[in-house]
C-alpha cells in the first residue's frame, strides 16, 4: 500500500460517523415492522399447465382466423380486365441518334396467371377484413 | 468469528439476532460512506435505514458467491442515488450561496483539506464511490464493479483516472502550501 492509499484510508477514518442511539432504535423498529419476502417455489406442474394453456390458445386462435378467412371466400373472384397499353416514344432528331437506337417500349403483359391469383387473394383479404370489422362492430 | 454469509443464512432461517449482528457490523461503515456522498447527516441516516430495510426484505436474493459487503453497498449506493434524484427533482433551483460543504462539519478539524472533500469536488459520484470501495473498503476490482453495476474495464479506468486526478490536485495544493510557507518566512 503506498502513501496515497494510506492517506485515503486515514482521511476516511477522520470522517465522523458514530451511529447515534436514535438511529439504532430507528433501524431496530423499522426492521421489526418489516417482513422478509420469501420467494414461492414455482411448481413444475404449474409451468407445464401454463405452457399447455398458451399453446392451445394460440392453436385455437390460428384455426379461428383460417376458418374466418375461408368462410367468406367468394365462389367466383372478379376477373381483371386485361389492358395492354403500348407507348411509343418518338425518335428525336439528334446527332447522337447513331449511338442511341430509337426507344420503343411495350408494357408488361398483365394477363399472367400469377397476377390473377394475386388479385383474387387481395379480394379475399378485403372481404375477410370487412367481415372481421363487422364482427368487431357487432361485439362492441 | 461468524462470517457475514453465515449470519445471512441464520437470518434466513428466522434468527433476528443474526441480522442485528449484520446491522451492527455495517451501520457505521455505511453511514461514513453515505455522509460523504450526500454531505448531509440526516439524509445519510435515512439512507442507512432504507438500506437495512431493503436488505432485510430481500435477503433471499443475496447470492453468497459475492461478499455481503458488496451486496449491501450495492443497495446503499442505489438508495443514495434514488435519494439524490428525488432531491434534485424537489429542489430545482439551488442557489449557490457560497455555504461550505456540510461534509466539512463531519470531518475532524485539520490543517490540510480532507482528501475525500477534494475527491468529492473533483470526481463524479460513480468515480467517488469506486475510489471509496477500492481504497477504504478494500474491495477487489471485480467487487467494486459488481457493487456499482459496471464493467471491470470501466472500474479500472475510473480508478486510474480518479487516482491521477486526485494525486495531481494534492501535489498542486502541497506545492502551493510550501510556497505560502516560504513567502511567510520572507
């Protein structure tokens, strides 16, 4: 221990900190009025029960959502109107025309089966959403 | 001599005397630290009382892997922190009227300034607590870090900076005192 550490210790000892009899009696009185908290040992069966209850609730909720969505599925989904648009970009007279070929674009064909499926799904989701909203309005 | 850990076990088993013995062992040490920290004896006494109540209530959560002193200081430091936050929120405008630090009243009169007064002036509360626990309570770096809820690296760096800062301040004040003395002789 060096001189610095000795001084820290010595100076700390110079700080008066006698515990008064009043403080002692205050502490004793407050300890008598305090009860120790004792943790309740958690039983293994309680934990298992909670696990089962939460699992079953989750499963039931998932089934309910699937049924709710499928219940209101329409017999025929609206078929989207096929639109094919063609835009022709006029070729501007430019000196750099030789370097840049004239631009001619055709929009993508939206009549693909995936697109139809997506639109059907969107319609289903919208119906399910409205159905849930109606149910909620009805409940509250 | 019965160890602190044994007294904790006895207290958990229902012995009121065992906890009284722990109070007896730590009340003065805690009060000394809390007086220097708060600078107000009444607040320090309240903090000591709160510390023992919390310790008694949550004694089951004490982990004997750590020294009891580390655990009780941890509670005391938290209580003191909460108390000082309350004081700051209660008194928003503290006028600096040049009044002396109340801690000075608790220090035995001496020709030179108590090093803990200097430390209180120079260091923040965490650094001050780290210095106190390390050099007054002789705790290891690991225990200091645990008591303050900090990392060991933080503790090492803080102690090093605190030491350096205090040493240079003490050296400056010593040279100033020597100069004054030599002027006095002339």
